[in-house]
C-alpha cells in the first residue's frame, strides 16, 4: 500500500516542478523619463525575439569615439501593432534614435524611437 502513495506523491511533485512561470524582469536598470538622443548610428544587428527585441548599433559617444551600443525594446507582438517587423532595421542602415539610458553608465538602454534617413519615425512606447 505504501508504493502507490509514494508513486502518487512523486508524480505530484514532478508535476509541480514542470509548470511554467510567467515572471518578468524589472525595468529598474533604465533611467525612465526624458529620452536621450543618439544620432547617426549604424545598425549592426536587429533581434526580433521574445520576450523583448534588441537593437545593436555603433555610434559615437559624447567624447567622439565610436562605440558599440545595445538597446532593449518591446516585444515583437507589441511592436508589430505599431508598424515594426523583423525586417524594419537592416545591418548597415543609418538611423537616429532615442533611448532611456542604463543606470550603470554602459552604452545602451531601452530604445524609445528610431528615425530613418527619410524622416520616418517609429515609436516603441506610444502609438
């Protein structure tokens, strides 16, 4: 009689261990508020991935040195409703952008807008 009880308890514990979680990370790492401009950036990579998109560029920092920058963005689902797609940004493309900087001072942050050479602007947060 002990074996069925042990088997049932083990099955229950295994079921609990395989459930998915819907946790989300904090946005405390970004300085939310006034967006900072970054002009004449060159797209190096655009990752259309869940749960967040990522934009990688090279651009000059405030000292005039060309640096690599990384920007987190909203989810593909959110952005697709605002006119974005996996082909919105291409490597080598020149853009201007705005972002909320990382609190630790690294080059990057949360992408707010992207402005293309033709003047078209896409917004990640409001539409």
